[in-house]
C-alpha cells in the first residue's frame, strides 16, 4: 500500500510554518556583519584585559599608559 501526498511541500503545513521563518539573504548579510562586529568587540575586550594586566613599567616599555589603552582601542576601531 502506498500513500499519495497531495501537498506539494514535503512537510505540509508544518513545512510552511518552518520555512516561512527562514532568514532572507539581505538579513543574512546583515547578520554576518553583526557577528563580525561582535567578534571584533570581543577581541578588543580581550586585548584591553591583557594590557590592563601588565605592569606600569611594561606598558611604558611599549609606549602606553593605563589611560592610553582605551584611547588606543578606540582609535583601532
């Protein structure tokens, strides 16, 4: 015995609900940009944390001050 599916979508009404929520191409491109911006923000935060862990003498050796860390990261954006 075989079943005949008269609905053209494989999943029927459920498929229509699921696939209606797919992200259009333009939103996917914007999403990629948001993901990249988030990754860059996380990297800047990691760099700032690492630099703040250094002693004042180490910072002076590389030409930075504690106040200059945030300024340097803003300029790098």
